[in-house]
C-alpha cells in the first residue's frame, strides 16, 4: 500500500528529516513541467508500478527522501487526543 503525502510539491520538502524513512521523492513531467511528489511506500517497486501506469515515459526518477523517523512512530495527521 502506498500513500501520497505531498502532491505537486517543492523538491526541498524531501529534505525534511521528520518524514518517515520509507518515503520517496517521485519526479515526473506533466506538459514539460517537472513535478515532485512525496510518497510513503514499503517498496520502491510498488511506487514504480503506480507511477509507471499513470505517467509512463514521463516518469523520471524515484529516490529516497531524507526522512529518518520510524514509520511505526510517524503519524502524518496527529489527533492531539490522549487515550
């Protein structure tokens, strides 16, 4: 299962060390404009499969972000409520 965290974002978002360590920066082209997405996924091949089906030859690169947080401890939408 893959989840898009940031769609059509700035490339500098990938330098955030607060991202989970299983996140990827995906680079692709839309109408000759370079677009970046931050995606969480356990395997790079799963990210490739999703983006290849969608963008084909316009898919340019899939690379790790600088995220350092364990995915089990990372929560994108913290509720702020204590149990």
